[in-house]
C-alpha cells in the first residue's frame, strides 16, 4: 500500500535522500515519457502535408545559404575535410539537437500548464519528452546524412560507430539546461524568448557551419559547446577527435551541469503548478 | 493509521493577488529551494492571502467526504493539495493508498489525438502501465459509451463525451482514494446516474472518496461526512444534512430571500408554523404515511389584503418538492390562524424544510411573507434507504 505525505518544502527536507528519490521517479516514469513522446510526435505531424520532411527542410535551407555564400566568395570557409554540404549538415544536425531540444524543453512546462495544474504526475517527463522529440528529429536527419554520403561518394571513417557515444554529453547538457530554464520560464515567461535568441546567436559563435581555423580561437576556448559539436563530426570525417582534451573537459562540465540542474529542478518543482 | 485513508492536519495554502507578486515571490521561493533552503511558506508577504486556512479532517477507508461551499471558498484548492498538485504551505497531509483524481476532465487529453490514443496517454499520466490499460481498455470504452468516435480526434467530441471518457479512465485505474471535483455536472442524466452508481460501487469496495460538488442532492445521498468551506476556513463539519442546511441558510440565494429581507415593511407576517399530529401534539418528526396538520399563525398589518396562502415542502438545499395554495382570501387587520390538513406527508426518511407564506396569487408575483421550519420524516418500512428517491407513496403489493 502506498503511503504518501505532503508537507511544505517537502523535497528540500529530503536532504541527500533526494538522489534516490529522483532516480526512482525517473525510472518509474519511463512509460509516461514514451507515451508523451508518441503523443507530441503524432500530434505534431498529423495535420501537416509534408510531415516529417519538415525536419529535413530546415537544415537544407541553412546549408543552402552557406553553400551560396561560399560559392560567391563572400565567405571563405576553407578546408573542411569533406564536401562542404556534408560537413555543414553533420554540424547542423548536432547543433539542432541542442538548439531545438533546449527551446522546446524550455517551453514544455508552460505549454502544458493546464495539465500540470490539474493532474499530479512527475512534470520532468514533459521536458524529457520534448527532448525525445528533438532526438527523433536528429535521427531523421541522420538518414539524410547517409544519403549525402552516397551522393558525394564519401566514405566515413570507421569511428562513425563511436558517434552515438560522442553525442551523449551534448544530450545531457541540453536536458540539464532545459530542466533549469523550463523551471525559470514557469516564473518568468521572458526566459523562453531569451533562450531562443541566445541559441540562434550562439550558433554563429560555434564552429557549426565553418571549420576551426585557429586552434587558439577564443570562441573555441571558452565556448564549451564548440568541442561538443566538433568532436562527433571529427569522428565521422577524420577518424579521430582533433581536440580530445577540450572535448573531455566540456563533457565533464556537461555531466556536472546535468546533475546540478536536475537536482535544482527536483527541489523547486513543487512551486511550479501554482505559478502556471 | 491502519484504517485511516486521509489525514489532513491544519493545512493552509496561500496565493497572491497580483501577477507581479506571483513573479517576485515565485522567483524568491524557487531560488531559495534551488540552494536547498526552505521557502518561507508559513507567513504572508505583502499582497498574499490564505486561500485555504487551517483545514483539518480525517477520513477512514471506504468513507465518502463531501466538500461544499460557495465559489472561491477553497474547495478545489483543498482537492489539489490532497492530490499533491499544490504542496500545503502549512500543515501536513497523509494519504495511504493509490490516489486517483478528476480535478478537470480532459486536462490530459490532446485534442488532435484520437480517443483511443488519448486513453493510453491519459492512463499513463494517471500512473497506469500499458498492460493495465490494455487489460481494461474494453471496459473503459464500454463505460464511456464512445462508440464510433473512438478513432476520431477528441476535439470533435461533445463535452459530454469528453467527460465520459475522462471519468471512465480515471475510475478504471482502481484508485484507493478517489478525488472528484465538480465534473459530473457536464454529463447527461443517463451518464450521471451511471457515475453515481459507479461511485457507490467503489465505496462498497472500500474506496475512499472526496467529492466536491454544488449538487446538494448528490452530496446528501453519497456522503457520510461533509465539510462546509467558507473563505478558506471550515465553517462546519458534520453530517450532510446539517451542513447543507447551514450552507443554504448562509447563502442569500435561498428560497424567498427577498420576502424575508422586506419583513419590516411587509403588509403581513407569518408569526409561526407548527406541525401537529392527529392528537394535536406539536411534532418535528413525522412518519411518511402520517396525517398531520400544519398550523400557520399570521399577523396582518392591513385591511382587505387579497391573496393566497401556500405551504411548500423543500429539500435542505431549498429545492422545492411540492406546493399547495389556498383559495383566494381577503384578510383583515390583526392576527389570524390558518390550518392545513395534510393526509400524508409522503416523503422518504430525511430532513426537509417546510415553508409557509402569503402571496398575491398562485403565480407568486409578489410574496408578502414567507417563513420556514425544519422537520424530519422517519423511516418507512417499505423503503429504508432514501438514496433512491424523495417521495413516499402508498402502494399495495400483490405477490
């Protein structure tokens, strides 16, 4: 028989016991996450003629722009190690996993406000389910990458099998930041707008559509996102990670951010339903 | 607490009135929690008020509790605290058993998805596994009577269908404690009776139920105990009838409220009403088949006042059951008496109101005076449980 107690500041009083509680709740919500993911996914494409193609159209436009700028010589992108459209597509695919994941995750709580204030369920599942949506779109784009391999007759390095592993840090970072900003967005609705603007801006400060020319590049040094985006691409194109130390550091930082943000979310989430 | 299902001790919840304060205090509370510090919940900051204050009650397994009160009294807030959606700002709630809640039907539905898809999504939100839903799926759909619409998007559903499906999913997750907010009101009569039958069935299986409703008949027949909330405080707890009396008395929506307000300027007042049995003894409790007399004493301030007397039996909540008018009379100044002979009171066991008054005619355009008394009807041997009706009738069985 379940025994439940509700009292003020319940999760804060848990102390260190909060960690087992967090893991238990997450494991117990697997099914719900899956259901909500399927729900969002089928609802999103139900009334769209082009359906899943939308996941592909956006990167096409972005890449097209850069290919054009490159051709007319406005931008000199330089040596990319692979045909430029392929290079850009891989970078953009990884980047959009972060950007769309963070943006939709950030809005997920407010978007389901009606539900949160009327039903009791672990609300972190909403954030996770919206990230799952971004991961799904990521997989769709990966099919496009494979098609590009064939079109450009490019043979990826064997280290492509490590690609999924190299993605994990950026996924954790996205989830951590989503949890945090969705919470803040619950109190302050400006958050989602700010996050959206900042991610757009950040893309240009991160070597997504251009290669790193100078290893001592300032943005690369202080932008933890850069190694997280570059390293998975290196694995496909070069067969090794060019900057393993910065990748390792950024990965450690991502994992740290994830756990800290998750804990913050769990501590403060009881305050959210009454703010929506 | 071996047999206790719900124990609420001094629970309170505060809200703030302005959006600025919501944001400011929200930021304060959340950032305190982030650093592992408790948020200041037990005192009011500027602009905050107690939406619910110091509410305590205890509920044994299998009992049904009704929560009544005017709009904004804090009924739904109490329910949301019991459900864990809102944490209490003061006090403590203990619950033992799986909790199911219907705060607002269809809150977890996605309008674009079909009924079938939504059953799985909503079921999962309420904590059911896919296996459980698979097993119960046919039962859920049968109960909801969705029929051909099962594979249509729920945004094409009528509001009744919405409620039916939501209610059906919620009750089929077999909760030990069921919290129901005013949701049954939307369904039609057929579904309403089906729901009440289902809730009755659940209570016999030891499900504990908390019911928030404005439907006093539902409260009166379903609940063992009632809490009357007013401005966030418990204004009365007790049996359903006493609380409903108290509630309808405190509300000015009562029958003939305007006539009672104008008492000092009325041309006639009803001085008192008594019910007497056949021996002439004044009584407050009568048997359903008993013959009684209602004695009305009035005092007219005017000569040649034209109108009709009437008596009306009503439920505790003020819902009229029957009315009888006298023929038109002219009354002279001074006190007088009028006697109404009632061959049988013809109501089932319970408590009722009896109104007596004087009005300008049978359409009651102007009610000059109206007063009420309460009376009880004792149990009738042929219908011991008044759950299934209000009226008693003399019948002859031939078997």
